[in-house]
C-alpha cells in the first residue's frame, strides 16, 4: 500500500499534496518505479494499467529527455521526445536545441518564475477556500499546471493576444488581470471578468475548444494588419477531440497565421483519461495538420518557456502556427464540484506529485545556492499578500443591480428588450423600492 | 436608379461596404474565384484581393469562429453560409459566441459580424438547400435577424447590417435572387429606413397580411387578387425578424382588426406565433377575429416534387384571408 492511498479527499482541495511534493526526493521516484513492477506482476486493473504506464512517462529519468509516454507506448511507435530542461529533482540538463532559447534567463528571473509559481498556487488555494466558504459558486483549480501557464505567458509580449480557457487563471495573474476580476465570473457577478483590451487577453472560454477558432481569426487579423505580434490559445487534452480545435488547425495551417496552439495535456477531461481522446500522442494531432509541433515537459517552467519562444519566433517571422503539447497533470479536481476519487487512482497522483513543477525549481534554486531563508520568506510574504488581496477583492465585490441583467446584450437599442426592461422596472417599482424588493426576495 | 437583380443589388451593397471601410472583409466557401454559388460575390475578390474576400476551408464553425476572432481584432467580417441547411455546424459559434460576446465582455468586445444565409425553398433543390431556420436565430438573445424582400432593400440593408455594431443574421430569399427591381445605388444607408423597421408594402383596410423575405412578393400578389374580389389587404414586410417592429404591425391591426401571417418555415414555435401572440397582447380589443397563420408544415423540408404543397402560395394565403374575414374558406365549419 502506498501512502497516497490514505490521502483524505480534503487534501486534494486544500492543495497540501503539493507540500508533500516539494520535500519529495529521489526516494519517492524510486518508489514509483517499484510500484510499476508490482503492478506488472500482479492482477492489473485497467485503471492500474494507466497508473503503471504513466510511471514510464517519468520525465526525469537520468536527467535526459524522456522519450515515451503512455500514448506512445500504446501506439507501439517511438513517439515525440519530450523537451525537458529541469528534471524533477532540480537538475538543469542541457539540450542543444532549446538551451539557446532560455540562455538569457538569469538567476534573478528564475527566482521570479519561482515566485510566480508559488503565488499562483496560493491564489488557487485561496480561491478553493473561498468556494468552500460560499463566496464563490465554483472554482476550477489549476494545481499542478503552474509551470505550463507561467512558462508560456511569461514568454509573451504585451501586444500578443491570449485566448484562454477557464483554467488559465495563472495566466491571467501573470498578465496583470486585477485579482478581483479573476474571481468575478466564479462569484456570479458577471459573465466576464475583465476588459480584454486592457490586458490583451480574452475573457475565459467555457465551451471547450471554441476559443481556438477565435485565436485563429485574431491571428488572421494580425496577418492582415502586417503586425509582428502573435496570438496564443490555451486548451486541454479533451479539447483536441472537438471539431472547433481541428477546424482551427485547418484554418491556421492553410493561412499560415501567427498562432501558438498551446495544449495543456493534464491527462484528464473531468473523468475521462487522455487515452479516450486520442489514440496517438496529442502532439501528433498538430503534426497531422502540417503544423510544426513540440512536446514539452509541462511541469518544467524553463522547457515550456523555451518551446513557447520557439513558437513565437516562428509566428513573428511569418512561419505560421505551432502546436505545443505541454505534458502536465491536473492534480486537483476538474472544478470544486468534482470528486476525482471516483475515477482516479491515488497512485497516479502521487507519481505526478513527484514531478511537481514547483518542487523542481525549488531544488534547482537550492543547488544554485539561491534558495535562502530570506528568499523563501519573501516569496511567502508575497503569496500571502496576494491571497489577502484576492480575498478582500472577492468579499468586497459589489453585487450587480437587478436591471444589470439587461445590460450589454446589444450595443444598439432593441425594441424587444427595451420593452421587457421597461416592464420589469415597473414590476420592481411596484414594490416601492426596487432594491428593497430584491432584498425581500432574497430573504425568502 | 438602375435596374438590377436581387443578387446584383447585394453584390453592389457589399462592394460599397468594402470600399467605405477597410475593416470589412468577406469570408466563405467558393465566394472568391467563383464569386459564390449564386454569384452574389462575383468579381469582389478580383477587385479587393484575397485577403479581403477570403475563400475559406469547408468548415462552417471555422468560418464563423474565425470571424469572431477577426471581430475581436477590430474587423467587420461578413461571412457567407452557402445554404441555409449548412448553418448548423456553426450553431455553437453563432449562438454561444457571436451572440453572447458583447454581453459576456460587459460591452468591451463588439461583434459586428454579418452572417449571410441564402434561405427558403422553391428552387427545386435536394434536401438541406431550401430551409427556413430564422426562428432559431430570432430566439437567440444578442442577435439581430433581418431579411430583405426587394433589390433596393437588399442593397441598403446589407450595408446597414455590416455597419451595425451588433451581429446580424442576414437571410437572403434565394428564389428571389434573379428578380429584378429598381435600385438607387447612391442612396445613403444612414438616411434610408433603418433595417429594424417594418414596411407597409400595400395599403389596405380590411385585413393585415404580414410576410417577410420570399413571401412578400406572394403576399403582394395575393393582395392584388383580393382587391379583384373587393377585399382590401394591407401587406406588411417585416424586414426585421429580431426584433420585430410590432409598432408598425400594431398600427395596421388597430385599423383593419384582422391579422394573417405567412412564412415558409414550419408553424410551431415560428415567427408567426410570436407575431400573433404579441399583437394579441398589444391590441386584443381591436381584433375582430383570431390571428391566422399560413405557413410551411412541421415537416423536414420536403423533396422538390411536393415542395409546392409545403410552401404557402397565393391561394393558400387568400384562403387564410377569407378565414380572418369570416368568409367561406377551406376550414369553414371546423372552427369554433
């Protein structure tokens, strides 16, 4: 039996799993390997098989590039190699092709990336707590995907445009979105949290994969304008099954638009494992459209950064779209309404905890002698301050007014809606004070 | 004034919009080199280039979805869906993305997208080429839905749709594409009647006959025939289906006391139901009879050898007029 099997469910929600991760060293990885052998020996359930093959996806093997994953194994082919620059134990490994793209990343910047990762995890934890306390209706945690988000968004220029799904809240933080605005949608106070043009980041997309077409169209616009910026679109492994994502890749390839298709393969689409979505590696899907495609360790912030920079450079030079499969793992539930214990083997979670995106940067900074007590305290202070600001912004957010329900449906007058608004105003007024009427309704 | 076909009038309107605003661009299947399967975009790619008149891959969701992105970037895309029955793959992008983006972004992101859809039957086509899906879109908050019935309106309204900051689904009555009419190409769309406004086509005093798109001509012919029998029919072309200009219809019904609505789309949950209900609510005590709907049936669009039974024609409309007037008609004796 493994300790992960005894992890109570609340640990998933409160993200304490990550703390286990940071302190996990080589021993834990070896434990993972042992489990592989055990499961091969005995009776293997279908789910255990997944867990077992995932172990072979260990990106840290010997500090070299991991070549196989669960999909590649099933396919029986060699598969794409996975770009990795920092091993799970924090060793900086060289890669002749990708090293040049992050050569400029200084120790100071590495520390800053670490801070991003930690702060985002803190935001995620605080938002989960806010949901549990009834302040948010729902929250989609990104626990485990911090490096994918930070490494990619920190590679962008201000004039690049981002099309996110609903889980890119780490991206939003790095992009400078106001903390309360990140929560606005999840509190039910608006359908979109921020002005996309203020941060060059679209509002989150809920319909799976629909935003890939928007990003493609936006990139067509960039191309028409003769600009050298790019669009980047975030989507998940499940989305690659959607028609829109495939149509986006057709359009992007045909018109050779400046687009980065950034797929976070977090291995789960709610309860459905990635192997249900694709019989091949996801990276092959991009390649199938004639789009240059990379497979990168999505828990390695530096590797993600290198890959994104390669893609952006291609886009800016008129080289067209790039597909990036960032191999990561959704360590939390799909949303706070989900219960992954119903479909996920806890061993799998433990395996991925050993490949945690924060733990390895911590270890790397430690090796470099940069992880001082002072640094650690500074990061913690920052994370706590952000969490406090997030909470204050959430609970202090004014409720929308009753008649806001009619706002912004159209930008021009609309006789149907204007009439309905007029009638509802009269109805509210019939209670005397419209605000009073609403309160009374709420009290009932 | 120039005599031109309905299709040519749209082409001329598109040309003016492309001329007047560099952010306008056209997207669709076969619209470039070929000029569209109905030749509505004939010659435009040659004159404006392939970046402004874009032949797209065969993917309707892709066409509309990329238009959303272009609108995000400040463009005014005009997309063509080749036939009415092919719009459904784009349904999510239209209903969940185009229609809602302004609301979802709290007004920050405008979606000035025009979605052109040739619609309606009567051209002897196989299935999926003759449908009338307007009610789906009229039911969707955030969209405007319009349909011109004359070459002049086609020319003016396409320009108004393109310059509108809200998304517009622009239904083109394809069986009227080759009808000719006088078009004043110099007419300023800003000073022409707005596309949201209904138009009284024929003045009358006995019954109000509401039609739109392909059936406006049929309704007008019915009014002429009714006049021979001494019945004065006021024909209203709705032009806008979302929102419907109920004020114009209401004013007419207050005068005539009787209402007949006709459309090719199936009856249940259709525009006729909305017009009948809303007018009944607004001027019940001016009605002398229950509103009458003369529509297509609730069937999949039928094969061409029987489509004439599905489509309202002059005689069926006149039968409805008789019902509204309480004159002998095909259902006499059935009604309570």
